[in-house]
């Protein structure tokens, strides 16, 4: 990798760190190509990214960013999982770590807050942003549905009474 390629990698990482809301630092202890591909696909499906980079280049990209304290976690064969959704990358990483012992979570950060392994696991246990939105929409719609049902019910009762009288008269 020549100097210009390294500069491009650093610029890409700086952009990722500026746009992401969570970074999960993982350690790759000999994943197979199939496992690595599976992990990348799961990350992509969840709206997250998984990047294996040289620690030195990641350290350069971390300088001056809000994630700069993560530099102390970058030792050995590490990779970074990032996402705009604060839960997506953590959830996929924790789920994948349960399936293999060759992948471990080292720590991470959400905004300015550093997270250890337990913090990442707690973050992964939270509902995703889409699930929270669906819950809020359901809570907002429930009272409106109840109001509509309450308003319509007297008219429906009257209609049933008139139908019963009409049936009685016809008989």
C-alpha cells in the first residue's frame, strides 16, 4: 500500500468517524473467509459497516475525533464496526460473537462515551431505532383508534336497532 492509498484510507476513516454514532472495536482471532463474509453481510443488512484496517492508520484517523480514546483498544488484529443507528453495529457484533469463539468484542464508544464489553452488550440489548419508531407510532395511534371507535359506536348501535326493527316489521 503506497502513501496515497494510506491517505485515502485515513480520509475514509475520518469520514466514517464523523458520521457514525457508535463504534465497536472487535478482535479477529482467525475468522475464515466465509465467516468474515457472513459478518459483513449481516452488518450491511443492519445498516452498519465492518472494516478491518491497520491499527496505525485507524489511530491517525482517530486523532482529533470524538472517538480518539478508542486508540488504546487498537492492539492486535482488530476491526471496527460502525453504524449511524446506535444499536445496529453492537447488536450484530454481539450476536455474531455468540456463534464463534474466534471473534471477540474489545469495547467501543457511543459519541463521547467509552463503552467496555458489558456496555456494548447492554447497548445491543436495546431495541433498534426502527423498533422504537414503530413503538412510538403504535402508542400515538392507539388513542386515536379508541376515540374513533367510541365516536362510531353509538351510530353503530342505532343502525343495529333500526335493522332489528326492520327485520321485525318484515316478519
